[in-house]
């Protein structure tokens, strides 16, 4: 259970979004030839230095001598930051959840590179043009406070109950990948955009308000400040090691089956990256068999490579969580084309 708990301060410098890349030792990304800069959605780096990123970045530095400089935020935030820096690119590798990895590709932020091991990744989990590949598979979900709610809610409709007023929160669609996933799942479960927005308008009466980062919601649920929040299986399972009151669940529509969809961490080489070769080496390393075998044992996630089939305790527990849950496949091309209209419809419905 995430046993690699030693922080590697000299290796990974976790930067605030407002901070420049000079914060790690005073040199920019472009001036340090033994560095690789990663812009990533949150969830894979442990708060105590015990996450999958912590372990594989340490192993990568030991093997190559290349230091990983790490910048974390919501998926949408990372894409927007990379877009603002397009004329002076700082990132080498971009890791986001869908649909933001597709958005990055359509905005010309990624260059083609097919990492070693990508042939073992399923077709739905990588770009047909070779610009990105999933490195950790994952699924969208929700968390509840097991102490105050021993039994998880079963349906979307239950969340309209007055007991959830000001004790329910989900991250902001269009900014956070998991927040955008709320829209995607609601549109699927309610059978269309209009019905989904009508429901989310009602739910707004209970919603605490916006949050740019999904990972910040789980601690509030664990403490009982919130009863329910959105998240994803990998991140919340990893958090539950130090947050024992977290329970993972998947809402259904009415009395139907609970549903979810794959929400992988997808990585691509940034166009114009100052250290493209180092970025290629890191992408190869993230998809190596050794790194993939640690996805469940260390990171609480699902390997992206189909030939890696872990049997550790985490893998068994994750399979139990997913049992009986219907998995659907979103139309990512449609979502990429219409994401702005979906987010605008959500803003209009909720007054956000």
C-alpha cells in the first residue's frame, strides 16, 4: 500500500502555479540540460512523497541523471499554461485527463512521439496520430464520508436531498478534469445535455461552490466538512491510505446500474519542448514494465499497458471497487469539439 514514502526533495520541485520555473535552484528549464519539466494534472504525486510519480521520478533520475521539475494543477489549467507559453515553451511533457489531452493536441501543443511500450496500450487509450499515450488508467468516481454516511448514496437523485446542502461539492468543469467528468457522466446518465443541465441546476442548491482542484476536496470529505465530492478512483484510493473516512462510489440514474468511464492520465511530448530528448526518455520510462507494475502497488491506479496484470493487494481491492459498475466510452471527438458549449451550458444552468 504505497510503501515508498521517502520524499525526494532534490529531485522533484513541486511548484505553485504562480511561481516561475526558476524556483528550483535558480535555473530555467531551458538552461538545465540534465532536466525535464513535467506539467501534470494532480493525483499521481503523493502529499507525503509516497506517490507513483515520487517513486518513478526517483528511479528515472537514478538511472539517467536527469532531474524532473514538476508543475501541478488542474488539467485545464495545465493546458492553458502551456498555451500561454507557446512562444516560449517551458514544459517538456504534458500529462492531463481527457478531454484536455485531446484539447492540447487540437491546439498544436503536442508533437508526435510514440513511446516504447505504447504498442501494449489499448487503442482507445492513445491518440491515433501518436501525440499522446495513457500512462496510468483510471476511472471517474465520487467519494463519501463513511463515518457519517456508512452506506454510499446510490443515485444522482439522492444528492438533491436537503441533508447535502452545503456539504456537497464538485470541482469546476472546464478547469479540472474530474470536474469536466461530472458533465460527461451526467450527460450520459440523463440521456442528453438538456436533461443533465436541468439536474445540475437543481443540484446547485446543495453545492458549496467552485474548486479548481479536485484533490483538495477529498480531505474535506474525510474530515466531515463535506459528505460527498467528486474525484477519481486512482487519486481517491491513494488518498484513502491517510484518509480512512473516504469511500469510493459511482452514482446511478434512478434505480439503474452505477456507471463510470475511463479517465486516464495521458501524456504527450510538448511541441517545441526545450528538452525533447529528455522528454522522450521520461515517456519511455513511464511506460516501461517496471514503472507500470508499480501503478497499482504504489499509485493505487490501473496500468496503461494491457500486458501488465498486477496481483498485489491494491490491485485486488481496486477490482472489488469496480465490480458491478457499467463502464461506458464517451465520444471524445464530440466532447473536444463541443466542450466550450457544454461548459457554457453548465455555467448558464448553475449561475456559475
